C-alpha cells in the first residue's frame, strides 16, 4: 500500500503571508539578473522581481 500523507489546509495567516504590503504598493524589489538585454529595443535593461508576490518590472537605461 502507498504511504498516506496527512493533508492540512494552510491557515489564512500562512496563505496571505507577505501579500498585504504588496497590495498597498510596498514591494520588496530584487534585481533579477537572468535577462539584461532587450532584443526588441536593443538596450540594456534592469529587471526587478518582488520577493513576496513575484511581480516583475523593467527599467530601461
């Protein structure tokens, strides 16, 4: 027989941890170094990613 894994629903606190700040525009931006050059514009770009909600923004130089 297979091993039975107990399933527990995450509480509301666990589900929405860190998202309240992002909803009000207080993101925690980190530089994402995966993509540094935009092929369409032909420019260097800086790609930012929010650690909490994984939203992305791009700044062209």
